[in-house]
C-alpha cells in the first residue's frame, strides 16, 4: 500500500479535475435516477388520465433530465480523463527522476525485458487507478445514499432493500471475488514480464541463434511463454466476466425484491400504487452504476501490484545527501585531482553469496597513476564501479579526499571523472554529436585535433554513427571513447581496458597523449596487458577479489611474485 500511496499522492495533485469529476459524476448518476424515476411515474400517471398540463410538466422534466445527464456525462469523461493523463505524466516524470541516478547499475538487478515490461506495461496499467478505483466509489456511494434517502420518504421498506443491495453489490460480492483475483493478476504480470524478457533476448541474440542453429528451439520456447501468457489472460478475463455476472445477478434479485415488496405494500394499502413503477425504474437504474463495482477489487489489486512492481525498481529515495556535498562542490570547483582511499571494502552483487571484492584496502594519492592488473574475474572492473559509485560497498569505506563517498552524490563524481569502460555507448547520429556529449561547446578544430590524437583522423565529423556504433569496429569504438574523455578533461581518470581492441603501435601513440594530458590528474587504469607499467606510480595486483601484491614496477619485479610470473608469461607468449 505504500507504493500505491505514492500514486495517490501524484493523483491528488490534480485537485480541480478530481473535484469536477466527482461533481459531474454525481450529477450524471442523480440525473439518470431522476430520469427513469420520472419516466416510471409518468407511465403510471398517464394511465390515470391526468390533466394535460401535468403530463406536459412530467414530459418536460424527463427531457430536461436527459439533457442534464448527457452534458454531465461528457463533463465527467472530460475531466476524469484529463486528470488521468496528467496523473500518468506526473507518474512517469517522478519515476524517471528516481530511475535516472540508478541507471548505471540497474541491469545488475533487472533483466532488460522485465524492466521494459515494468516501465511501459505497469505505468499503463495505473491509468485505471483514477478511472476505476479512485473516484467512482465516491460517486457511487453519493448517488446511492441520495437515492435511498429519496426512496425512504415514500417507503422505508424499499429503502432498506436498496441499502442491502448497496452493501451486497458494492462491498460483499466484490470482496468475495477479490480473494482469488490477486493470485490471477500476479500470474498475469509474471507471465507478461517473462514474455517481454524472452522477446528481448530473442531479438538481441538472433544473430547468434542463427549461427549456432538454435533459432527453432528458441522460437519454440518463445511460443510456449507466449501461450502461457495468453492462457493467464484468458483466466483473468473469465474471472472478470464471472464476477461482473454475479454482481449483475445480485442487482437483478434486488430489483425483483423491490417489485415484490412494492406489490405487497400496494396490495396491503401501505403504499400508493402510482409509485410502484417509479421504484422499479429507480432500482434498475441505480444498480447500473453498482454493477461495474464488481471490477473494483480487480482494478485495485491490479493497480497495487503495478505500483509495487514499478517502485520496486527505484527502491528507496536516493536523493538525500549530507551537508558534506558542499565540501565536494568546493573541491570540484578548483579542479584539483582527488586522493582516493579504500578501507576494508567488501562487495557482492545482488542475490549473490560470493563476494566479488574482499576486504580491499588501498590508497591512491592525488595526481598518482595506478594500474590494477590481474586475471579475468579478479574484481578489477568491479573495483572501478565502486569508485564511480555505480555500485555501493557492502562493508568498509571509500573516501575522496576527506569526504566519505556515501556523502557524495553520483553526479558530483561523474561530473569530474573521465570514464572509459569496457562497453561504451554510442548514439545514433553524427560523429560530431557523439563527441560533443563530452563537450557541447567544442569547435570542429578541437574535435578534429582529438581525433588525430587517437588516430581516427580518417573519419569525418559528419560521418553517421549507427545505433550502438554498429558501423564502428571494436578498436574504433574504444578510440572514440578515449577521444570523448580527452575532450572532457576532468581531474580523475577511470579507464577499464581502454585499448584492449587496439594494436600495440596505436596503443602506444594514444597512451603518450593520454598521459601527457593527465600529468597532474589522478589516474586509475585496469589492464590485462603489462606493457608500459614502468611509468605507473603503483601497480595493484588482484586475484579472486583480493589484493595479492602492490608496489612499483621495479619493486614487484624484484620481488618475483605473482606480478613477475604474469610478466614472464606475457613475454613468453609474445616471444613465441
């Protein structure tokens, strides 16, 4: 209910539209009851051959109530849908504001297909919250109570029957069917998430499936998941129709009871027979509004689960940051290279028992150049994610300067960091537009100069880059990513295998320009290659999430430990 309360909070922001929706909804309901009540009374009255003026007044009343009902129905639809669309807009903005800071690490927790199903499907589901859950019960109860009050003037017995019908069709019957509905809706959402996930993986992996001739098996699996989703939807539809039918049956029983009791009261002389048709028409009309209440618990449960799935993505509010942020802003203002210190840091990915980082302690002095090496899976890239606050440590502390990282917003770190990860995103557009992500004020001369530094001078700034850089080679992508960080020129460099797809000569050329530019900056480089390590101030060797060695190149080589063995293996491979 906490997540649904957030939706309510976003909904009540549109107070004017909510109030107008309720007012027009009430007028619509009362006008409908009055219209059919007047029609029933008119039929009975006409049978007694009343004066012509009486029939004219009744007929005019019926016409007027019909117009009022039509216009108020339009007003209700207009303001309720406007409130719904505005609420959805507020919901999307609020959700994406919370989601944006979590984006770098969101795929560690959610598969892309499931995330897409939540962002699109669950948000769309919540459009029913206002239209089916929030204000209709208010309108219904107001109309019902007004009708019962009016009916009690003529017959208390009929009023009590209508009250019993209100309790049955509005509360008891819907609550009975709601017990099973929660399980049905949960299965539908799970199946939809599974289908979205399977479709996403199918499209992403289509080429590999074709290469390994597994396309038919994957298609069969996709069809199976799709069929399971269709079956759950059918179950949901059957349950929905059955609950509405049951509610309709109860309302008809109540109407027959009104007719039977009314006939008895007329026969017994306790009620004027001219009102019998009026009461019957009132009963039939007022329960037209009650029948949709069978779907109320369905939409309520649907909205609750949608809100829960949606806000479980963003979790708690990450916006709160201590006052030390001001100190961080002072540091970034002068552009100084930060000193970084990690103390007994441990980390494991969500739902994993194995620790990726185990009790790591290290110190990176301001302006130092540090290389982190080790075999694949030793935790090098994860360590960089912790430095960028893409992931948050489970134990221990990371400090930048004198400030604990948990007091520093992610944006402050990213703003002053040059980052090249193993996978870098390139947007559909021109080469110029992709470079200007780092510096939107950069001139063409600056852009061409930085392309020369990474030996991409053969590319034109107007060249088209396809989605995800599909028309670029692996080496071109890495060099373009390095060109972007050179343009940004921040005091902290975080480089994760930046030249793994680049040949040795080009790598040497790039590193010479890169180290010249980062001469006074703090630089952290993750690399499998051990060439050029002599220029690093310190080398940290990791294995299975722990630091096994640390020191300068000469110290580690003299020690003839793990780093020495790695270096010997690398040399033997290249010599052979």
